[in-house]
C-alpha cells in the first residue's frame, strides 16, 4: 500500500541535495531556497552539494552519501533536489532505501525521475515538481499547488487537450520520458500495471522521441497502462533543413492507436509551468474533456 509522508508544518527542517548534474544556477538555487524559507521552513544545504566531478555534482559515492544522510536524518522532513541534469540513476546501482520510522518528501523532476520511481517501487510517494533551481520561475498558482500538496491540501484538476479514448483511473507515474525509458526493466522501475503515465521531455529531436516510444511499444510496456498524460516537450523541434515529423506528429503516431485515454498539453515539464504531480497516487484521466484529476488528500499527522 502506498505511503504518503505526513504533511509539512511550519518550522520543519528540509535538506537540499544535488544527486544529479553539477550545480551551475547558484542565483536560482538561492531564490528557490528563499521561497521555502518564506513559508517558514528551515532549509539547510547538505555538505557537498556544490561539488563537481565531470558533469556530475560529485562522485557517485559523494552524491549517494548526500541522499543517504538526508534519508536517514530523523529530523529531516523533506528532501529538496537542487537540479536535474544526469546522474540520479547511477546512485541506484548500489542503493537500498533503508526503512525509516517516518517517510519524508522527495521533491524534484527531470533526472530526479529515477529517484522518484525508485522510491515509488518501495511504496512511498514523492512529488514530481519544481526543483530548487526552477521554483522561482513558476507562476504563483504553481508554487501554491506544490505547497498545497505537501502541506496536506487537495489539488485542482489540470486541463489539457483530450485525444479521446474515454476515461480511466490508475496509479499516476509522472516522469521524464528519456529517464523513464532507461529505467524500463531495471530495479528502479515501479509496476506499470494499471498505471497512468505522465510524460514530459526537453531537447530531444522528434526521431529520438519516436525511438523511445517505439521501445515502450515493442517491450509491451504500454499494454499494461490505462492512460497517458502528456506535458510539455520543449526544445524538441526537428533540426533545420532535415525532413522530419514534428514532435506532436510523432506522439500522435506512436500513441493514438493504443486504445486508452490520452491527454496532451498539460502544464508540466521544462521551460514553462511545471505543476506538481504526486507520484504513485490514484488519478483519473479523461480523454474526452482533457482533464487529469487527483482525488486524494495527504493524510493527517498521527
């Protein structure tokens, strides 16, 4: 049974980690931290958050140490990921989510998909939502949506464009498409049976989106899911002067014949509004009206 961490309360201690790419957006990081602090939270930077090892924010051992220390810290109520990039999946090669008395929030998106999905496999929910380096660029309603969820309030439905296929209920699995594709058939992949997948991506040419979706089709993974919600596919235009489909044409070609509800143009992903989506909770997808709804509230503190 899925476990949701207890709602955050003013004064709670939150730890910042950099589990993926090397940190470059220092001003944006500080702006994101200040938003959390303005809500009354005690935000602390984990030692080593600003390290560099090639394109990674430190060696695997160093980044894994940050994650482990934050996860096991009994006074930490949430783990805030600084940025995405690449590297989260490397931490899961030699990782076990140690049992803890009180589960805590894990918040991020993009490359953080690997950690969110790995945690969901352990039946603990995280939040696919703004990173600390992207939070200050969110509109007020999106920032409020994130805090509504982690503080114990319900979420309004998101509106997109329905492609038909009826309605479906299932376990919501938000993800970056590229990262999720590379998690297929690994120890970090949660069950896809009865899932509603919510995909977004950035800087992937249409043919690469095609290649990934074809892998999902040929592996049989799509045969297990009940619906697909599509967010923003930004900077995914075809190369100039080269014959190509658009990314929307690829998405329609590879998904429209699955016989399940599909909704596109939902407000989440890179380079724009990134509405928070809880991981592993029950959701409803309406392919006719174009809505994605989450009818679940965070449980009260015991």
